[in-house]
């Protein structure tokens, strides 16, 4: 006798997830409408995001870089502010990366973490932590330390784990290229309505960029990645023509930002390309070190820096770019002379606390007593609470002389190592990637001479990205150059 066989329907995991999410989605919509609590509509999106982070955080990592050009400064209660959504995504990914390390720790190679660049970065971070203990404003320095932590963890360590292959870097390029092209296009259209004038440029940047300097630096620091992607494409392809057009379009965008720092960075990056090709990096680094010490000694001798004091009556704000350039040359531009005003204050702060400084992130809150009245300008009341406008002086005043020595050591070693890795690379594509990382760092360094932007979401990610890529390329070369053992 045959027994009747019955099959019980079983649900697999995907079906359970689908029905569960559908229930949550419908419930959120119903409750949101019924209770007029429309923020409940966001709840399903948050769940989807968290699910994606758990299943494959690499896609969220790429999404983070896509959000960099699109992010906006969001004011929070209590006087706080955040770069939304970049900062939130960065914090989430930091937590995920810590869990990833705990789970996969045994399978992760230690070579990346023991590389000299990684160790110098760790020393830099350790000194920031140390100076935080001696800070004049603990709360400010702790916030700075936390921000530095998630920047290093996500934009350096996580980048090192994810961008190990050339195809990963190519993928990252497209994730950034599309949104940054979109922001430039929107801004150019808006700017055209004002006739592309200098005085209107800051009016048309919201919500993507805080001011024309942020905008110019964000576009400038992306240029090496765009250049590398263009030269890698096959001749005659539509993509190659698109990227060639983009190069000119982005350069035009930089021109229309009317930002001197961006102009200088584009000029220097071309020169530095040939410096690397001619193996002159060590000479340039050596001359830079001599120049730093010579300039410092010259300005300090008999208080020579006092000769830089501006004429309070003739330093003014300029509405036309041509007037701004002329005033800069004559030492009468207000923004340039306001920089000198703060640089002098930073110098006095370094003399006051040469070892531990005043604490990370504290310059804005501590520099007033160290300014000199002779360098004061019309905007010295600093309503926007901006910083030193020179990252190196800011580092020295906030982290002491040891802090700036460590940071400069990191930069100089990167440049020297970059040239070495470039000539050790075996194929053309690897050389292009290494050159891209070097030129990106050169642009960042140029920006830091006139601004404080490593801790900003528009420039900071590229600083750590270039280091992580160079370390991975160095490790790749070492692996390829290992002798094959005979059996």
C-alpha cells in the first residue's frame, strides 16, 4: 500500500527576509501616515542600509566616497556640526571594520600595518593622543582625536583592505567621478546666471561646498585620479573621449573658482610629475628642509617678521579677481594679510608651549592673546571661527615641535618612498597608479600651506587614500620581486 507523501512548504532565508522587510515597510508607512510621524518613513531605509553593511560593507565603503562631493555641513543642537552624511557613514564603517578585524584577524596580513608609512601614521596618531592629555581645552581635543580616529580607520586602514587590486581603484574612480561631475555641472549652470563673476562664486555652492576654497580644493585633489583614469583607457574609446572632455571641464571649473591655492596646486603638480620622472625627489625634499629652517631663522632673527605687518588702512576686501591678484602681489589683500596675522600668533604659541602645544583642535580658541595688533585686519574678529590657514603652523602650535616633526617626516618619507615604488613597479598601469597617489599628495600638501583641510571631508579622504594605495603598491612590488623557491 502506497502511503500518501505530503510536502511541507519551507521558507528559505531570502523569503523570510523579504516578507519581514515588507511587513516593516508597510507598517512604517501606515503608522507614519496615521500618527503623522513622517520620519517613520526613513526607518525601512535605515534597516536596508544596516543590512547592506552587515552583508557586504565594501559597497557602503564605495558609497561613502560617492557621498564626499555631495555631503553638506549640517548644524546640530548645542553648537555642533557634522558633514552629512559622510561623517555618519564613516563612524558606522569604523565600527564595522573593528568587527571585521575581530572576525577575520587571523587571516589578515600584518604587512600593511607594519609598513613604515603605517608606523609613522601610528606615531602621528599616538602623539595627537599624548598632546590631548595636556590640552588647554580637553573637550575640543577629544572631539578632534575621535574624528582623526575614524578618518584613519576608514580612509586608511579600510582602504588598505579593500583597494588591493587595480580594478578596485578603477571602480572607486567611477563612484567619485559621477557625483563630483554632477556638483560641478550644477554649480556651473548656476554660476552662468551671474556671468561667472568672482563676487558671485560663493552664492552658488550650497549645499555641496562651504565656500569657493572648499570647492576648488575638492576638484583639484580629484584631478590626478581623473588624469590616471583617462590615460588608462583605450585609444578611440568613448570613455577616453568623455574623460578627456572632463579634464578640460574640471580645469575650467577650477579656473572659475578664482582660488589661488588651486591654481598653484595645478601648476606644482605638473612640475612634480617631472621631478619624480627625473628622480629628483630626494633633492627637492632636502632643499625643502633647508628652506624651512632658513626661513624660520630669517624671520626670527631680530624679529624680522614684524616687517610683514600690513597697513590697516589699505588692506581691503576685493570684489574683482584681478584686484585680488594685484593686492596679493602688493601685500594689501585682506585674506592674505589675515593669514599672516594668524601665522604670527601661531609662532608665538609655539614659543609658549614648544613640546606639547595647546592641544589638538584648539587654535581657534587660544590664539587671541598671542596675536600682535600691528598685524590686525578688518576681519580679525573671525566670526566664522576659522583656523590658522596653514596646517603646518597649526600642527606645531597645537601639537608642539615634536608633532610637526612627526608629521613632516610622514610626508617626506611618503614622497621619497613614492618615487622608489614608482621605479620598482613592473608594468605601466602600476606606475600610473603610483604616480596618481604621489600627485594627489602633492596637491594636498599645497592646499595645506594655505588652509587647514585634512580634517575636512572634501580633502581629508584623499590624504589617507593616497597613502593606503602607495603602501599596497609597495607590498605588491615586494611580493612580485620575491625569489621563487625551488622544490
